[in-house]
C-alpha cells in the first residue's frame, strides 16, 4: 500500500469517527452576531473557535464549550451546534447560515435574522 493510500484511509477513518462534525467553529461563523428585531436588540451570539457565548441582555451572557458543529444540509447550509455548560448539560442549536448575505436564521425563528457586527 502506498503512502498516499494509507493517508487517504487514515483521513477516511478520522472523518468517519467524527461523523462529519467539527469541534471548532468554521471561519465563516466566527464573531459577534446580533439582530435588529426589537425583542432581541440587546442579545448577542458570539462564536469563538471553541466557545459559544449567548448574550442575554444588560451586558449579561453565558459561555458554553462547543462540542461539535455539523453541516447537516449542504444545500441550504443548515448547521447544528452541540454545546455544553460547565455542569456538562448539553444543548443543541440549529440554524441556516446564508453566505451571500452573511446571515443566520434559526430553525425555530424563521422571521428573525442575525447579522455579523
């Protein structure tokens, strides 16, 4: 078996073991995101390489360790983020990232658009 074949098999094994999920935030999602919707003006999403911070208003927020980020549907760029608090409780967030407009729209809030600061 050639070195190239071994490398290809190793990459396949690693990718399969991860289930296609990343442990680090993709470049296009990094940064602070906010919404102009009146109910969410003081809210913020902040994606760092391995941390998700949810700003809950009045300069308060909660930071979570990102467990994985998965591109669920390449066609509509649906992402699923698994994250955990310090107690180990896990949560899931699903959204569509629209690269043309650099917008995030959550699966459960279709009319609410988040844009990068």
